[in-house]
């Protein structure tokens, strides 16, 4: 009956880890993921106890998620191997002590296989164990590739959020210096470009929800600080005396902002109001903008 309390839980852990990796990489629109829970918990802990280090919450979440993927896989396979350990394994003479027959040795073997070290101090003797070890090695390669891809894709998405925020702040500063309103004359192209940036931000939040927990220490690079400014652009461009194409561009920007507000409310903030302004204020409050630097 040993397989019942080792192999079955081990297979469940492996399946759970596979599901979480699949969910985070290929179907991030699903809610309730492990990475989402880690992100929320880490962000709230830093926000409550170490707000000055809140910018570390996002990167630390990424490290914890990837480490958890690897640990769950290694632990799951170790539990499966433990059914046949040590009788179906060949141990190096230096590992023949009673202590070497414990669970830590088989966990070490699982990590060794997953990382494809191939030290040879523990070897499977049966065919099914050899096949399982080969499969785990392939899983290790896949996990490494998935982790690198996850990191490579997240930071460009984060850069797009920062760029939109920075561009908005530069526009406001330029308008203040020149005395020219951002929404004036033939500003429809400028407003349209901002709407494109908001739409891309909405897509990035859906594809990479973890970026919500990457706090910016600088207000000028914080999307949470810039979204209310974009709402003001909508108000300025929606007046009756504005040119038709400017009003049309403002309506597009408004639609993009409402769509983004809906995603933020549904996935992260869970606001009681559907008003974009209220949702963006809640977003700004959660990211502690008052503690930021201009």
C-alpha cells in the first residue's frame, strides 16, 4: 500500500505543477492561479510591513513562482520514485548507509534528474524507472525553457506600461511649459496613439497578470498615476466645441480606459464601483503613490 500514500500524492503534485505552468503561460486569463495568489500575498505583505521595498514585490513574486514550479515537480517525482526506493535503485558504495535510504536521498535524485546533472551515484535498475527518469529530464528542459520565456516576455510588457505612463507625464509637462493644451486643434492622432497604448496595457494585464504587482517607485513611470490624467484628456476632448475627429479620438480613448478599468476591477482590485475614475483611484491607492518620488 506504499504506493497509495506516496505515488498517488506525487502524481497529483506533478499534475498540479503542470496545470499551473500551463495556466500561467498559455491561459493566463483564468483566475485563481497559484501565481496570482503568490503575487497578491507578496504584494500585500510588502505593502503592509515594508512599503519602502514595495518595488521588490513583483520580482520576488516571479522568483517564488518559478522556484515553486521546480520544487513541486521535484517533490512530486520524488514521491513516485520513493515507491521503489531503495530496492530498485543502485547506490554508490559511499551511499550505502541507512541514512542514505531516506526520503532526502530520493529527493536529491529527483533534483539531479530534473537538472540533468547525471552524477551517477544513484541509478534506477528497472525499465519503468528509467523511462520515468527520462521523462522527468525532459520536464526539466521544458521547465527551464518556460521560465526563461516567462521572464523574457514579462519585462517587455512591463516596459510598455512604463512607456505609456512616461509619455503621459511628458505630455503634461510639455503642455505646462508651452501653454498649449494637449487636446487642442488636430490632436486626434496624439489621442489615438494614447488609446493604442491603453489597449496594449489592457492586453498585457490579461496575458501577464503578474505585472500588476510590479510597483514603480517613481510617479512619472507609474501607470496608476497616469490613468487619471488620461481621463482628463477624455474630458477635454469630449466638449462640444472640440473638432469632430478629436471628439471621436477621445471617445476611443474613453472606451479603451473603460475596458482597462474593467480588467483591473475584475482581476485585481475588485472595486464595488464600475466608474473608471473610482477604479483608477483604487489602483493608485493600492500602489501607494503618495510614497513615490517625482
